[in-house]
């Protein structure tokens, strides 16, 4: 099994997936919308129903507030903005466009922060 994916690379991959339309409805599974983070290559369980891994193995777990890490889908509880809006909140009270916009902004912000830290360390 390959080693863990560095967080910065995982976030960049997630942003490319989002911008490339990765969360659009597929013709194979048109019966449900894709779940943000859970149906992306970032998720250690994406496409793997036989050997499920713990969410603690996911690079996104460090962005989940401690009190939500035991949630059935902890990545849904990542605060996407200063108001604390989460994927879970937007599933209920937002539109797919608002969800994708919020996730995209969050990814860009986190990528920028991590790149700045790398630059400082260099």
C-alpha cells in the first residue's frame, strides 16, 4: 500500500477534481449526487467498499474539529468559512453551486496557507 499523501498535494488534487467537474452527477450513479470529499480521490474509501479504512486515515481529518472526528462522515463537518459553515450544513441549507463554491474557496485558502508555511520554512 502506498504511503500517506502529503496534505498539500491532497488538497491540490481535490481542487483539480472539483474544478474538473468531479462532483457532477454521473450517468452510472444518476440516482444520487456525489458527496463532497467522500466521493473524491482524496477519500481513502472512495471506490473501496470491501476494505473500508478509518476516517482517521484520511488527510482531511486534521481539518475536522475534535468534537466531530467521531461523526459517521467527519469530513462533512470541516468548517469551510469563518462562520463555521460545513458541508453538512450546505447539504441541508445550500444549493449544489453554493456547496461547490464554498468548498473551492476553502481549498484555495488552505492551499495558500500551506504554501506560505512551506515558503517560510525554506
